């Protein structure tokens, strides 16, 4: 049991476990909008504090919540390097051919990585505190208005 699969439901009795799946999914979409619109260090600090509070409320082991992130360090390294080398080449620290290492690019790379990490942690909390059956049922109820356009849910 040392390597528990990510995205697995973990039964529990926390506040987040008891919430309705539809409410959790709607809140998750609102939180996605908050992460996408965050741009200052203070906004990120608020998001990180809120994320920590959610982890505490879920009563989940930190290793379970952070499990999806551990395997993506290579991806994060590539995202950081691509942003650092190709974004914000107006004031490069180092430049060669088409590569322009810049502070703006490094900041953008960290920005992207932090957003992905926060969203992955929230997704991990959502899947760990909501059973797959409840998620499926909630998505079906949320998508029901698509019947107006004759889309079967």
C-alpha cells in the first residue's frame, strides 16, 4: 500500500466528504476561474492558503493529495524551460539564436506551474472525497439542460 493510485476515492467522514457532489463540482469550476485569473503574488498566496484549508478540511494524508504532482516533475521542468527560453525576450539575461532566457519568462514559467499544481491538488481532493458514482450522477444532473439542444446526457 506504499504506492496508492492517484484519483481514487477514499471513504471518510470529513466536511468535504459529506458535501453534495454537484456542489463540489460547481465550486471546482469557480476555483478554476480563480486560478486562471490570479496574477499577483497575493492572489496566489490566498489560493495556496485556501488550498491548505481544503486539505485540512478533507482530512486526507498530504501524500495522497500531492501524489499526482510527484510524477510530473519532468513536465514541470520542460514547461519552466520553454517559458524561460521563449517568453519575454525584450530584456534577456542570456541570448543565443532563438533562445532568450529572461526573468519574465521564468516568472511566466513559475506562474504556469503553480496554476497546474493548484488545480491538480484541487482535482485530487475532489476525486478523493467524492465517489465515482456521485461524480457521474452530479455531472449528469449538471448537464441535463443540454437536452434543450437534443444532446443526450
